């Protein structure tokens, strides 16, 4: 063993151990004082990176929760505004019901109209001024009209009387009804320009020219229905409700009889379809126009072209006039023969689904005409005299059941289709299942984007539909002249508000779910971060105690190591 004064290995070792112990003790003290296991990158580089990412998520989720709560407040503000608008609409509807009563004088209705005007203005004020944090909720920049205003008005007309009254007239005067099949009602799928075909009914005709039509559609050309000028629509004498009545005759015939047989080129009985459609609402003014243009001789020349011996139907106005006169002549002759007129032909076709027009004309006329061609020959021979006996100059349109045809009440161009309804709405027809094109409430909306997550694109769009008077089509309601129609418009407006409130309620529920999810996620993330980042006090306390003991021991040993060289002085004595 060598003894050295210059180099004290034991002391150096003790010093090194003491330094390490002090470092560990300081780290334990730091963790205990901060409560964190990771106080700097040297403590756990990977753990620090993970915990910082978790911190970003936790803070993001907490802020997203606050965002969602702000969204809840905004939606509640919107719902409160809609509740106010709903109350105004309910009052306007109440006033409309009151105004529809004939006991009210003109001055009474004017007073009701004045209150209604104020309520409508209040609806617009609420719609334009409702805001959250100075941000307009119902802030619309493109006119605020839901869909096309003319389309919306035509939709009102269809649902509030045009369809129902047309169907009722067909049931009353023709004795036929559709069989519950679907009918699509479309306002944007067909157009051939203003002044051409205003509306049409189309369907798939079965092969073999036997059976009912399928896939029936009522297609309206808006270029001929603009402006709609409700309640009748259009201008005299060609009111839109008359056009709808004409087309509904086709639709009901398509689904109540062997319609395919009439499209057989070998017989070409389309004249009967068009003549019957004209006869339901009368076409004296069309017939008079044709007479003015081509004379009675020209009209009868068209009639001579009907049936199997003639050419194909081309759809000229003079053809329509001739077909109208022919059906009127048939109606008169069957009645003179003891029948009910054209109704007998229609009901026979409805009750005998395999029957052709030949069969129906023979049966309804009691054998007076053996076939449609036989009838055509009779009309060609006697139609000039029949037309000469028609009164084409008075107000009556010549419709079945009217004054000129059946001795009933005068049915003018304006009154021939009544303007009332009992089945208003999207289920206006009893014989069809309507499939409406979605045009009325598919318009403008105000969208707000809520950041509901901690990361990019974790958003939720909430939308607010237009609720101003123009958007709901109630800006020009008239209690004085058309209170009944206003009731219907209020029903639609209330339905729109109810849908908007339901949508807001659904969005509120979704936000509450998002808030709960964020809170759970933040809680779970915090627990995970705690396991990485937070100090375990039990472990750190034990570590501190152990290092303190080791520090005391190292200090004592260092003292012993420093005293070792003194032992060598004894060698000098």
C-alpha cells in the first residue's frame, strides 16, 4: 500500500458522491416545490414533448367549450327572436280569421288590416335587428326572399284552391277520380317560353295502348304564370286556375281509365282528351277567336280531321276550339237522349277499365253513335248549326254545369273555378298523392361557423333561415279582399318558423353534446398529462429523505477522507 499526500483518492471519490447526492436532492426539492416531475427538458425530453402537445389539446378543448357555450347563447337569442315572430304570426292569423267573417264591415276590415301591417313591420324589425355580440343573426344580403317569389305565389295558388277545386269539379261534372297514385308537381322542369304551353300533364303510356298512365307529372311553365296575380292568377280571361283545371282533367283521366287506348295512332282520340279538358272550365272565348280567324268553316275543317280517318293531333288553337265544340255537342245530344251527358262517357270508361272510347260513346249514347268515328261524322254534319246556336258573347264561359250549357249559374272566366279550399296545404288532392318540387323553402340562410374542437377544421356550421316578411311571402297580405287566402299563408309562415325553431333546438342539443364531449376529452387528456408531467409526492419525498441521508453520510466520509493524510505525519516523529 502506498501513502500519498498530494493525491487523496478517497476524498475525491467522496466529493464526487456528495456532488451527485446534492444534485439528486436539488432535483427532488425542485419537483416537490413545483409539483412537476418534468421541470425542464433534461428531466424527460420525450415526456416534455408529449406533455406540451397534450397541453395544447387541453387548452384548445377548454376554449372550444367556451366557444360552444357562446354558440348556445347565440342560438338561444335566435330562438327568442323566432318566438316573438311566431307570436306576431299567430296574431295575424287570428286577425285573418276575424276578417274572413262576413259580419265585418269594410271599415272593420281596414282596421284589422292596419294592425296586421304593424305586426308585419315588427316581424321585419325583429328579423333585421336581432344580434349577438353585435353580429346580426338574421343578416341576409341577397334580397331575403326564400326561393322565387312568383314560384312561391303559384305554389300558394296550387295548394290553396286551384288543385282542390279542379279535382272537385271533375268529380262533380265528370264523375271520375284518380286512384291514389303519385303525381309530381313541378315548377322548374318545363318551359317553352311565354305564350306557348302554360302547363302540361305528362305520363308514361303503357305499351300495347292499353291501361293507365304511370309516372304522372303536372309541369307548370312559370314564364306563363308570371306574375301570378293571386287568387285567380293571370289576367282575364285566361286565369291560371282555369289552366290548372284543364290539366287536372288530363291527370284524373290518366289514372281513372284505359287512357292508353286514346293514344293509339289508329284511332287518334286525343281530341276527346283536350275537348273534355276545355269543357270543364269553358272555352267560348277560344272558340270565338278561332271563328274570327278561320270562320266556322275552318273550325269544322279541324273537326273533320278527328278520329281514325284523320291526321295526327298537332295541338293548334283551332284544334282545341273544334274539340271543345265537339265535346259540348256530345254532352247536349246524350242529355237529349235521356242521359247525363259527357259524365256518362267518363263514368263508363272509369267503371270498365278495358273499354275504349268507342265502347263508352256507344254505351253512353244508347247506341246513337256506334263509335267515336260515328260521332265525329255526326258532328261534322251538324256542328255548324250547333256552334251557330251557342252564345259566345256573354260572360258565361260555356263550361259544363254553367248557364249556357246546363242552365246553371253564370260561370264567368273569373268565377268558373272557385277560390276557396278545405284541404289546403301539400295534401290538397284526395285522388292523388302529391310529390311537390322543393322550391318554396329552399332559399337563403345565414350560416355561422363555430370552432368546437382543439384542432383545425373541427367546426360546426349553424344556420338561420330567412324569417323576414318577404321571405315568408307575407309582405303583401290582404285582409280586406282575400282574408281566407291570408289564413293559409299564415299557416305556411308558421310552419316555416316552427321548422326553424326545431332546427335551432336540434343545434342546441348538438352543442350541448359537443360541450360534454369536450369536457370529457379535456378531463381524460389532463389525467394522461398528469401521469407524464406531475410529480409523485410519495416517491419524491422518499427520494429526498434517502438523498438527505446519503448527503450526511457523504459529508462525514469526506471529513474522514480529508483527515487521512494527517496519519502520515506520525512517520516524521
